C-alpha cells in the first residue's frame, strides 16, 4: 500500500510539471546555459551521490536514449549524479556565502543529520521542467522531518535557504539527468514521453555531504566540506 506522503509527493510533482508547461514555475530554477560543465557559478548545498550501480542503470536506460534524440544538451555523467537534500545557497558568482557560513553550516549539519535514520527513495518516473529533465524519487516522511529540522537550524544561525519552493511541507527526491542548452526538439520530447514512466528502483540514503559545486556538480568545481552518516535504523518506502 502506498504511503500517504508519497501520494502528496506525486501531486506536487504533477503540479510543478503543469506550471512548467505554462511557463509559470513556482520554484527556483537553474537558468538555461550553453556550457554547464565550465560554469563558474558556485552553490552551497547538501546532497547524496547516487551509487555507481544505479547511476550506470540511469545512463543505460534513460540518458543514452535521450542523448540520441538530443545530443547537444548536457547529460550528467555517473559520478556527478546526486540527490539534493537541503540547499543553503543557490549558484552565483561571486558565491552568496562566506567561509564563515560554511563553518556554521557544517557545525549545524553535524548536530542534526546523525540523529535521523537512513531512508530510501523509490525512483519512478521522469519529469520535465523548464530547463531540465529529472528522475523523481518518492519516500516516507523521514525526508520532510529532516529537511524541516535543517531549515529551522539554518534560520536560527541566520543562514536561511535562499531557494524558492512550491511547498514547505512536501519534498521529493530529484536526480537531474539532463539540462537543456536550448528548447528541446519534438523528437526529444517524443523520447522523453516514451520513457516517462520508467522505474529505476530503490536508492538507500545513508550519507549526506555538505558541498560546494556548480550547477552540474562538475568534479572540477566540487569541494566536499564534510560527510554525515544517518543512523542505521532504516525507514523504507
């Protein structure tokens, strides 16, 4: 039986897609670019990297078919695929954070994240947003409780998340797999539609990284500040 939170997640994703189709996004987006890989705008965020087995599966089943229909868009390599858990500062040049902000965020995350259990996402279905394609993951309320605890903490240390969200109650897993370099062609959209309901499976979240990087987590721009382990008592969707 589907858990109530995952039903709400699916409703939010559908709402985001409808708003995106109308060009009325209600959440912060990465602007369309020609060269994402070498973009020198940097963010401060927390994320979990996708394990190699799952990343390779995404490459074979989703990225390669899409790439044939739109080869000049940016596609995430396996070692850059990730699930954002909690943003702090969005990409910008110069960065919208200081070395002191990083120290404060690290101390906060160290005190909060290890108190929460590991949890899993079920990655099922693609979503098209104005400048990207994402694989969407559904989970239980562990994610909500964790994100809200981090939000409260960030507000208390005067380092609030500067990203805009469609909801402050309902969050979902999101693996960006493609960023557009121009408006996608009909051929690309047809392939996206064909793949839309794909089921990649379960991803267990055991560790979260505090990181600075560009919009596509290019290793050249990536600096892992710290890694925090969740408790072993796993919750599963």
